[in-house]
C-alpha cells in the first residue's frame, strides 16, 4: 500500500490540519497577486507585442492568401497570455511552497506516519536552492526548445503541462527526501521512480487548470510526493542487506 494511490489518500487526510490549510492558501494568493499585478500593468503591451509576432508568423505562413490577420492574432495573443498565466502562477506558488512550506509538511508527515525513519540529511537549504535553480534552467531550456510548437494553437495547453511535469517533480522530489535520505538513497529512489514522479508532476500541472481545485493542487501533490517517497525510502531500508 505504498503506491501513489495510497500516498494521495494519506495526503488528503493531512489537509484538515490548520497549518496545512494555511499553506494551501497563502503561496497561491501571493503568486496570484504578484502575476496579476504584472499582467494588469503590462497587459496592453504584452497583447500588442505578442499579437504582432503572431500576425507576422501567420501572414508568412499564409502568404498565398491576402487577408488581415490582426483581429485573429490579437485574440490568439490574449488567449495565449491567459493560458500561460496559469502554469506561471502555479510554478511560482510551488517555488514559494518549496522554500517555506516543504520542511513543515515533511515534518508533519514524518512525525505522524514515519516517526522511526532515521533522518540522514542528505540535502539541505543550499541543495534545495541549487535544485530550484536547475529546475528553472531546465524550464528555460525546455521552453526554448519547444518554442516553434507554440505557434500551433492545439498545442498551447499541452506544452506547459509537459514542461511543468518535469519541473514540478524536479522541485518536489528533492525537498521531499532531503531531510531523511542520504545522497545515495536519493539517487536510487529518483532513478527507480522516474516515471511515477513525472506522472505526479504532470498531474499537478493538469489540476492547476481546474477552477478552485487548482488553488489547492501544489500542497496536495507536494504531500503526495512526501508520502510516496518516504514510504519508498522506508521500503528501501527495510530490504535485507546483500550478503
């Protein structure tokens, strides 16, 4: 019973705690206030800049047709900004949660479900910061590589989900184990659960688009990561030593 399903159910049982409820709210509200303010200030400039670039691309691609693509590209620019705003807010909330909330959640889960699990402290604050930097560099690289595909509207919702699946798991997996696992254990667990962690990261990216529920997604998925990885760590240590 240490799979993702049981980890998710355990995560849900943690949500009734007042400290966890507060963590569900303030990182997301702060991220919304931050990016909402940016969009309000630069909305017109962003729409015009993106609309002009889209118009240039559309008219180049349809050079054989004489038509004014201004209205279409302005609408597409507005839609693209709103689509991108969701993962940006989610990612910002996740980074805030990773710095200020993960230690609280890890202690909450460990004290209640894994009190006997030894804390070998294979990671720390510096490692967490570096891990977040690597995640952001990976995000920029993946966004740059995928840039040509952004001009195909059916792919707009898909691309950020795929990119954030990797970024989410990169951030959450380290912070889930940094206190309890040593460096060797972390490498073994990350390598052995790579596919599962990517699916969990993708689930967070998808749920973020659901109204209301998306506000609580970072904490729910973070708790699922913690339960899943600490359970896997316990399993690893409970295995008989090779003779």
